[in-house]
C-alpha cells in the first residue's frame, strides 16, 4: 500500500471515529436530559412560568399572532420561533421543547469536545471534558432552584451558541492561518441568533471582536480585518434581515423596539441609582444568589489563568475583557435570578480544560480501558443527574395529572365559545403564565396575557390595566386567578358579579401552595346588545344628572353616582329612540364599589310614558336584574329603601335573558 493511500485511510478512520464519538455524545445528552429538565417526557408537565410564556408566544406565532402586537413578551423573536417549532411537535406539552433543548446541549457538548482537542491529545480526556461541560449549567442552584425553573430559557440556548463561538475564537488563537472569513460569518450568525433571543448576552462578542480587530489593525492587516468585519456583518444580517422583513410586513417593528429594547432597559432599573452603587449592590446580590459557590469562581479563575499561560496576547485580552464585561452586564440585572448565570458557565469550560490538562499530564502513560471509560461516563452522568436534582421532583415519573391538565379538562367540558377564550389574570399578586394556556391548547386573545413579575403597577401600569379592561369588557369566557393562604373569598376585580366560579384546584408541583380559581362568564352575559347605548334618546335622574352620560360612555373606569347615601325615591329614567324588548339589565359597579347596588329596586316600563308596567324586585346585589315586560320605550329604576352606600353605575348594559 502506498504512503498516500495509508494517509487517506488513516484520515478516513479518524473521521469515522470522530463521527462515532459525536453520536455517543448526542445520545448522552438526550439521556441525561430525560432526568434534568421538566420538558422531558418523563415529567408530567413543565410548570416553570417562563417556559410556558415562551410556549404561548411560539404557539401564537405559528397561528398568525404577531409578537409584540397581538401577544406581548419582552424576549427576542428567535426564541419565540424556536418554541413555535417545538409547538408543532407537541401542541399541549413540552416534548418538542425537550428535543430542542437536547439538540442545543448536544451542540455545546460536541464543541466542548472540539475545544478540548485544541489543547489535549487523548480523546478520552476530550470526551471527559465534553460530558462534564453540562454540569455547571445543570447544577441545582442555577438550572433548578429547589423545584423552580427547570429548563427551557434563552440563557440555556444562548450558552450553546456561545460555546461554539468560544471554540472558533480559541481556534483563531491556535491556528490563525486556518481561520477564514467563513468563520467570521459563523460568528456573525451566532451573534445574530443570541441578539434576537436576549440582546444583553450578545456582549459576549464585544471583547473578542475588539481584541482581534485591534490586533489586525495594529499589524496593518487591513484587508484581513475588512474580511472579518464583512463576514461578521454578513452572518448577522443573514439572521436579522428575515425578521426585519417580517416586522416591516406586519408593521410590528416599532412595537418590537418599544418592548424588546426600551422596556428591557427600564426593567433593569439601570438609571434608578448611581452606576457604582448599583454594581456594588448587584455584586453582593449575585454572591448571595450563588450561595457562595466557590467552585463557580474556582473554574472561572482556573480558566483565566490557563488562558494567560497557554494563549497568545490577543486571546488573553479578548477572553479577559469579554469575561469582565459579561460579569458586569449579568450583575446589572435588577433581579438576581439564579438562571441568569447560566451563560457565564461558558467561561467555566476553559477551567475544566485546565484541570483535565493537568490530569492528562499525570496520567500520560496510563492506558484507559473500555471498562474504565464506560465507568467514568456512567459516574459523570449519575453525578450530573444528582447535582441537578429534578429527578426528585413530584411531577417526575408520576401518573398524577397536574393542576394545568385538570383545569384544561374542565375548560374543554364547559366551554361554549369557539375558539375558547381564556385569560390568566394577575391581581394583588403576580400573574405569570402558569401553563394553563399550554395544557388547554388555547391562544390568548389579549396581548397582555400575563403580568410581568416584580414590576409595580405604578412603574408599568399597562399590563394590569389591559387585563382589567378585558375583565370589565367581558371579552373572555374563562378567567383563571390564583390565591394563597386558602382564600375562600377570592374575588379579584369583583369578578363574581358577571362570572361564576366553576372550579377551585390546588396547585401541583412547584405551585402546590397556591389555589387556582376558574371563572366562567355567566350565561346571560353573552346576550348583551352592544348597540343598546346608541339607542338611548335621553336619560334623567333624581341626583347628579350632569354626569349621567358616564354610565353609558363605554368606559368602565368612569361612573354616575348619587353622591350621597341611598334614599327611597332615588330614580333613573331612560328613554329609547324606539320600542325595545330587553328583559335583562346589568349595572356595573366597578372594582371597588361592590356594595353600591340599589336597594329594593322597582323596575317600571312604558310604551308611551303614560301607562306603566311596574315590577318590584329584591336588592340588585348581583348587579343585574331580570324582568318580563311588553315592548317599551321608557324604563324607570327606583330605589325603595335606604342604605349608607351610594348608588353607583360605571356602565349600564341591556340584553335578553334566555
């Protein structure tokens, strides 16, 4: 056999071995994620609020809803696209999300192997680094805090893309002559993807780009610098332009800018305190959030030292500056949520490499047998699952249906609208997406389908005001609200005046300390005539006639009222343009004036204003009255008892009871 043929065969065998290693790593990722993410088929449901929110956004995108206009969340559009594709693989569960999570983890593990191979000779140690690389991310403190979180956030996906990018930057340092413009295109694609999921994480590329381009400029390699810039811009544009076109066609670019950039900037509260004070406070919060995790910092420090000892000046500057900037941006977050530190584990990969390089040198003469390799992989897998901790979650390997799944069955059985309309509201406590839209397969009709967490109504009133408008406007058939401490009188926004409470279920899993209340629109509400207001000719009252129009102006935040306690003889007289046959009257008393209903109400109707049909009623404490009149043009409502409360009407509605 010729020498050239031997070389070709050796290259072929090496490539075949490498493909085999990659296949094993992919299988490994799918296997450990069965135990380490709530999206896994082995879990009854992923009840993490954020993952359900992204699922709702993705589902809406796949069904023609425009992000930031029809449905609103502050993450990037690429994340919604990924979740939308996952929805296509499973409409009411997270199987599709699990597959995407495994794919991105496999990508990160394969490139961890490739990065390790730039420094190490023995494949066993490269594989060891690859399978160790998920541990910092999947650790209980970051990936699953107690039983909160549980996988599927943008930080997890972005980390995989950042590891790919880190590999190419280290590759540039070790083999600059082999670094081509196409690699810059790849970097641009990676940057664009991260920017369109969570733009603050795109700071990862800042230090690397500045250092590499700075070096090329100092060496006066202008053409090479321009090629790298052009490739990077081309890659970024390839990702961004499709969304720009989509945003232009759907007229959603202004809303995208307001929500994704302006809102997120305000959400961090950067301008609330001086920058130095904020960084100090944020650093202290971060230390508490990480619980004094010495291993976290040890790996970061080991990686930094390793880069200083084994890499060229350009990568040293690039790596250290990117790490510093990335830490500052992470610490700047107003809320030090633990999963925010998942992307920082990208830099810990170099720390793992540093440790394994030392071990490899000590064990250079040792032969690792197949049994040793299998044992090592098994031990790492067991350690990964153990340090993650989600295998102990009550919803793991259980036949018990979650609250979301139980509630979905009730909604499907009781629904009268098509499509089914549902809104999960936030009242005095937060109103995140608890997973009911996911389990019931419902796309919300309201853009603000949840209330952003930890943001006061004074700072950002729009979401809660929009939900109140939807409630008072009777726009949705079902409403879900949650209570705590066994609040049996739970009645947010005074819902029960036009909604029936049809189910109360205790939360399961992480949400087991909450009760969830399901309200359904009363049957008569769908019978209201929205055109009745325009048929009113004139109206008079015994008190405050100057503000009577406020009871039929279509605004549920304004009201007519007596301005004093109720007295017998207080009345309202309404004249219609033509004869009507409404037999249902609803008097909305607003959110805070539940007791401002008329006492001992009498309803009188007349066709000519002379001959009257009188009907006495009990207190209208349900805020609606039914009566059986002949056709009439005039309707008079009269109070026949005293009460310390005012008589108030925010909005009066007419319809037919059936």
